[in-house]
C-alpha cells in the first residue's frame, strides 16, 4: 500500500487485519469440509450434492484468496501457522454426519456453515460502517457476503424443505 492509502486506514488497520484473518480461517475450513463431503457423499442424489459442494468450495477458496490479498494490502500477513486456523475461526467446524448417505444432514450442516459465514460478514460490514472510510475492504466483504447468501439459497433449494 502506498503512503496515502496507508494514511487512510492507519487508525484501524490492525483490528481490521484481525477480523479479516478470522474470516480467512473460516473460508479455509469451509474448503476443507466441503471438498471432503463432496467426495464422501453417497446415494442417488449424491452427484447433485457433490457438484454444489464443489462449486461452493471453489468460491470459498476464492474468498480466502481475496481476504489474503486485502490483508497483505493492509500491511498484515494471512495466518501462516496452520495450527492457528481452527482456534482463530468464527465457524471452526462443519458438523457433517457420520452417515454419508444422509444427504439431508450434510446439506443442513453446510447451510449452518453458510449462515455462520453470513453473520461473520454482516459483523465486519457493521464494523466497517462505524469506521466509515474503507470502501475497498467494504467492496471485498460485500461481494463475498453476496456469494455466501447465494450458497445458502443454493443448498436450501437442494434440500427442498424448510430448515
Ligand atoms: Fe466464503
Ligand atoms: Fe459459502
């Protein structure tokens, strides 16, 4: 970041980097569990569920990259120690079922994860509103949040029942 850009965020960059790093941890965790569930899902509808999980995992990976890029621009470093990923996360686990043929339980766990992510980004947006002058991070987070909402809807539609 250049001098002027640093000046604009200097009062709050450290705290913002922490918030973005926690979201970064959430995204990496989602990639891990979604890809795992996509491989393990069994049953007649498993290919549909797996392809939605693969699609979401790809988006979550992009989110992690976008957050990492912004963290670096702000003068920080994305979490470098993998053992910190779970303790730093807001949503540390996707609570998948033991029975991989229970596609509804897989979908409910993933919907919970998407809802957790929506809350995380809503909180960061509220926090940024108070700070009032970081349109660049705002744009990144707003874009990610929109995709989390699309994921929630996609998985709700596949589940096909009220949850
Ligand atoms: Fe995400
Ligand atoms: Fe998502």
